[in-house]
C-alpha cells in the first residue's frame, strides 16, 4: 500500500477535529498505551491465533474505555488489497477481520489491529468524515492522539524481502521487494504524536522514550521543549503543593490531639468545680487564695468553654476535608492556645484548693 506523507497543517487539522469532537477523558489511564508482554508473546507463540488476538483487542478496548468486546478474526491475505477490515452491518455486532501475509510480524499485526480498533472507537463516539480516504487519514492520526501511535509507527515500517536470484557477466543479486501497511507514513504518525502531546497533557519524556527512532526523538525534543518547561513547572508546583498539603494535614492532626487533651482537661475542671460547689470549704475561701478560687468558680460557671471547644472541633473536621488555609490554621491554633491557658489556670487553682482542703483536714 502506498503511504501518504502529511504536512503539519494537515495533521493539525485532523487533531483539531479529534480534540473538539471527542470527550476530554478518552482513556482509562492518562498515559500512553502499553501492550502487556505476555499477550504479545502469546500471539507470537500461537502464530497469531484468533484467541490470542482477541485478548490483545480486549486489552486495547479497556485502555480506550470500551468494555464490550468486539470479535476478532484473522485470515490469510489472498489478493484482497487491504490488511484489515472493520465491519459494521446494520443490526449486527461489529467485528474486525485481519488479513495476514507470511511476512508480517507482531508489530505489523498489532498496527493493523490498532488501526481497525480505532475505527470502532471513532464510530462509538460518532466521529467520521464523509470522504473514505480522508476518514482513513483521520483514523491513523487518531491512533496517535489516543496514545497508541508508537506501536503504529513500528508496524507501518516497510516490510522488505528478496527473491529471484539473478546474475550476469558483471554482477549478481536478488530482486528487492518492499511492502507496507497503513495509509500514512511513519514520520507523519510521529509528528502527530508529538503535536498531540500538549493537547493530551502527556509526560513529554515518556513520549520521547517510546518513539522508536532517534530522528523522531530528536525532532520531538526540539518541538516539545516549550511544553517540557510548562510540564516540569506544573509538576514541580504540584509536588510543592502536595508537600504543603501533607504538612498541613500533619499539623491538623496534632491540633486534633491537642483538642482531645483539652476536652479531657475541661471535663476534669467541671468535675472538680461540681465537687467544690457541693461540698464547699469555707476555710479555703479566705484570703487571696480564696478570692482566686471564687473568681475561678464564677468564671467556670459563666463561660461556656464546652460550646467553644465544640465549635473548634467542627471547624477542625471541616478543615481536614478542605485542608485549611494558613490564616485559618493560625486562627485555630491561637484559639486552642487561649483555651489551654484558661483551662490550665482554672485547673491549677482548683487543684491548689483541693490540696489546701486536704492539708487542713
């Protein structure tokens, strides 16, 4: 099959169609597709049985958020003029037919399967162009946009072989043959992957690592440099934010422990006050110590610290879900500090009174 090379404007046109008409969340994970090694080995060892290719197809479907399997079958190519076929006839379930030659390897079969499955994906999302050839170009570009293009590049490389030994008086050799699958050239697919990277917000370093040729990687590095700066800044900023969030969650956890300790102290203060109110010690109420005790008992009765502690507790629970701002965190810490000073002052006065009562008896 003759492959066509598209310029960047044409690639950008097809990517624009896909970016506009497809949903934002396309794939199960926000990374490039990875074929499980065991599935690829099973396909090779079974000589590309329908069952092994069905497993590959189902895995691609999971990546593309298509959980209903599409039936895969494979036949030997017999001059049909195409390598794969996505079939959908009214009312029937769609299926994919792969036509294999003896010279095709796993990378070629996988590229054909990906192209045909992408037809199924685009049909599922009602994305199609009227012109059949334009629609094939769109499908090849879509393999790149969806995160499958690096496998398509490997499979679209020309398949070369020799035949018909010949010789004459001056030279000898074999006739060179070459064939390929796919509608677009590998540089076109590589360019589409590079151009799709900022649109899909992929990791640019992963994209470059998976491009199969050094010239594609070099071109990608040069073209993606501005995006790399943005990507690194965004991820460094995200890492700083995560560290700040973890630190704040730890601080809030410590505040919750402090709140718990203050609630216990408040209960003890209330118990001691109730005991003193029920069994007052008139001797302990004389002098400066008695004055402080009476003032503390009156304060405890007039200030509703239990309600205040409850409000702080509610705000801490809200903050644990929203992650408190610096200002809110400082305010909570200041309030707990004020409550702690009041409770400890009361507790000290009540304890001194209890000690005095015990000593006098």
